[in-house]
């Protein structure tokens, strides 16, 4: 994993943990597409979030995805590709 990807995943995960209490009720079960510590958009499936991330960030493909659940899971590099539940 490149240093840029590693930093992006770490920044996004930390920011997601901070934002989670404010978004859990309204977005539970959705997938948050993230970049630079900001939630870009919510999606119903991890696949939809991943495809949008590839399209939006086509230049460098640097983004991550987190499922809005009560306890966030840090999957490191794979946080943008492997959901907590079945797709």
C-alpha cells in the first residue's frame, strides 16, 4: 500500500469514528464514501460506493469506504473493498 493510501485510510477512519455518533441514526446500514476525512456521499451498497469512488477519483483512486454501523471496523487498506456484511 502506498503511503498516500495509508494516510488516506487512517485519516478517513479517524474522522469517521468522530462523525459516527452524529450520523448513526440517520444513515445506519449505508456505506460512506470518504476522502480527506470528509464523507462525500452515502450509498446503499459497498459496490455502489466503490464504483462511485473509482469514477469520482479516477485520477488517483484514493478513497475509502466505511459502513455506518454502531462500532466502526478498521480494515486498513481493505476498508474500501470489504464490507462487514454480505453485499
